[in-house]
């Protein structure tokens, strides 16, 4: 069920998850995510389960039938690929199971409509007067080209609970910076849909009947 984002109290239970590259990520038990972001994870999971894994499994079986597996490059490569696919499926399953969907377009009341929480699109200015607009999204939805930042990032944590006219201090590795909140909006946050990656494995085609 979609709901307005609630900031977890300090000391809330945490666990380790990994990003797409396998690097550990420190995250809350709940995986806050937008509807479009969850749809993308589910589409990738479905593709891997119903198309990619069966195809690679068939390639592995075909390669295994061609002789000594220790000297069989096709077998070794596709076996590694199968392990990568299985890791990714497990990762996606955990992220989907932990998903807490927050719809940025859902009606909000009181301070939730005017202050920064998950799903907010925020316009702010730095000390030099330069404006920037960011949208606060889930760990699996970060897109720096679109200025989509993770809700666990230092910038998002600095902005949370602030409203227009407020000043917040950003503590970043490069130092501290004071930011002024100019505008807070809640609107649709679009996501690129999942697309089949280039070079996705295809199952070998069966040899045609000989006709004998």
C-alpha cells in the first residue's frame, strides 16, 4: 500500500544489501521506492526468470554435451553467466520483498504536503545563489543525469523535513554547505523502463530434421 514517507527513528534496525555491482549498501529494512521503480525491478526479475535464465540454462546443457567441461569455453562462460543471473534474481527478490511503495502523486496533508520527504522534488539554492532541482527516490532508482538522488544520500538527509524558506546544512566529504529551500513539489517521477540488455543470451536452436 502506498503511504507518505515516515522518517525512521534513530537506531532503527538496518541490514546490508548490495547494489547492481555487488557493492554493499547500508539500507533500512524497508526499501522505499516509487511505483515506477518497483515496476522496473519486477520487469527485470520477470525477464531473468522467464527468458534469460532458461536460455542460458539451455546453452549450458548444450555446451556440456560437447565434451570435456574443463576445456569447454562455452560451458565455462555460460556457467559463470548462470551464477551471475541467479545472484541478480536473489538480489531483485530481496529488494522487491522489502519494497515500501511511496507514490509521489498521492494526496498529502499538513506538513507532508509542504516539507521534504521521500518522493519530493526540491528546488534549492546554494550560498552562491545557484539553483538546483533534485528528486528524492529509492536506492534502486538513482539517476544522476536526471538529478534523482537516493533518500539515504547526505543531500537527501539534509533536506528531509525542511520547507520553503528554510536553510539546511549539508555535510559532505568536501565540507559543509548551507542551502536555502526555495520550493517543494510532489509530482510524478518518471523512470526509464527496464530494457533487455545488449548481448542477452539466446537459447541455441534445435537442428532441423534430417528428412532421412
